[in-house]
């Protein structure tokens, strides 16, 4: 199963949600942000090399608490990468390694469209603010057009003061909402490669990630 | 020129671009019948089809041989493509492939569609530093070396990077002052250090072997001269 983690706006924590969701689902997390990669990058080939035909997808996988397919960070690499190859790459990783969570870039261009087109379902990430709803709806429309149903919505980095508009989001988007609290352990989890579901399993953040993962599993079963 | 075509009619015209060995082919197909008809347009010039593209993706219906699509009932369809070859008397063949079936024969590929409709996400080429003829000497060397790294296969590159890393660690400990050696040792795992000089020595041997092999292969590669044209003329 391929799960796309998308949300039109940048800097709202798509990568953090994708990484932690990947841990909860025991999936490979693919950093599909071809222009501004976020997931830790080691040595060796990366997604840029794979999309430019220079390496096989499985060669670029990088082990750890969560298996990652990292992406390069150079403009030249982003320029040489053919986004159409991303579809085959995701399908291949899915076939060979089981579930795949794709961390999509911001915006609504083809680098979001291609993962959504091959994804079975998607998870939307949004700021816990009313004005973020417009962006979430736009991304949902694209996902719908490309036949990727919404398995859940993460309202990311909520604080007690926020009073997140959960009901409005649920009503408009028609999908279960998980509020991921602004927990510093979540913020650090990607760089430290310490997913909250394993390092802080009792936390509210881990609960939220697990509820997203449950939504994904339910959507998978009902397909 | 008009050619009769079971029910359909087509005209073609060719244009050559001055100073470029490229031919632009235009085909105008008319379907006077009261049903939609499928048509197959194949390039007859001696070169690949360069179809119209959106966001780098060929427009719907185009492939490397030409175009396949539907001409609506009592309608017309005008197509055009480029081909890097000289023009000739009959640049295209148009085949009437019969009535269209209503089973959605124009299967859509969601991925190709997404790229075509949403636009190429790659950074514009102007944003990518490229070695050009106008850069000055120091920049040129830098760009050149970057370009060379880029063409090294990933597996070799990752091995070389690992070797470079070990050599750099070794260099920091070579002829170091007490202070800098202490600093360097601070950032090393002490168990590693005894092992480091042995590994760097092994790296040196391996690098020498690779250099020798690479030089031999380079000579052989340079001597290769496949008579492409002659071979192409073989039946």
C-alpha cells in the first residue's frame, strides 16, 4: 500500500508526520521533496540518483529505526530527476518492501500529483487554524481527482491555547482528524531518528500518530 | 496535397527551418462521416518524432512513432510535429483505424496526466549552476571538477567518499601539533585510531589498483570505434 502525506503549505510538519506515521505502520518512508529534502541523508545514492536512472530504488534505501529512501539536496540533482519515474519507484518499493509512506513536497505541482496518482490513500497535514482549511480542501480536491481517498487529517503542532477547529475540519473534509500536539519530542524525532511511537509510546503525540495509522489500516481494509 | 482515405481526407505540408536540419510536418485530417473515427498518423521521415509537449510530456495520443487518436464526426483535426530529418515526398502516412469503440479506448495514464496538467516541478535550468564557456578559470576548474564527480557512478562515488573521509581523518593526525591532535582524537573513537592507519594503507593499495585498471580501460575505451553507419547499412 502506498500512502501519500500531503498538504499544500510548506513548513507545517509533513515530514515529521510522514516519518512518525511510517514508524507506526512499519513502512518505508520516501522523501519525495525533490527540491527541498528533509529526511536524514546518509552516504550513497538517493532518490535523485534513482529518478535520473543512476541507481535502483532498493539500493538507495537506508536502514534505521525507520527505513528511509532519502532525497538529494542539490539543484542539479533536482533538475536531473524525472518526476515520472517516481511512480515506478514508489510501486517498486511497495512491491519489494511492503508499505510505503511518501512525504510529498509543498505546493500542488506534479511532484505532489505523481505520488497522489500512484497512492492508494493519502493523509493530509494542516496547521490547526481555520484559515488552513482552504489549503487542505485544495489538496483534498487534487487527491480526489487522482483517486487517492483521504484516510485521515493531522492537525499538526496543536497547543492547549489553540482550541483546534476539529469539528469544522471533520465536517468539511469528511475524514477522521488527529491532533498532533506541539511536543518537542515530535519536532526532534526526524533529525534524531527517534519516532515517538517507540521512544515516547505513552505520549499524546504517539496516540495521535497511532490513530492516523489506524485510519490508514481501516482505509486499506475497506479497499 | 490531398489523399483519399476511406471516408477520411488528409492534407499534409512540410516546412524546413533555415539553418536547422529539422522538418516541421503538419497534417490536417477531415472526417466527413457521421461517426467518430480513429486515426493513426505515422512518421515516414528518417528520424524520431518530436511531438508537441506540455510540461515536457508529449500531448495525449502522441508516441515515438506518431499520433493515434480520434477525429470527431463531421469534424477535423490538425496535428503537427517536428522531425530532425530532411523532408521527403511523403512525410507521413495516415491510416483510418475504423470507428471508435465506446469502451474508453483512450486509456488515461494518471501519472502522465498529473505531470502534464500540474507542471514540471524541476528547478528552472537557469537556477542550476552549469559550467559555461564564459566562466573564468577558477570557476571553470571548480565547475569542471563538480561535473566530473557528477558522472562517477553512485556506488564508486560512495566508496570514494568513504575513502576520502578516512584519509581526511588520517591527515588530521599526520604531523599534527599536540593541540590539534588532541582535538582530532577528541572527535575520534580511540579504538578506531589504531585501526585507521591500517585501513588507510589498504585504501592506498586499492586506489592504486583502481587507478591502474581505470587507465587501461580508458585507453581501450578511447580505441573503440564502432562503424555505426556501415553497420546500419547491413541488411
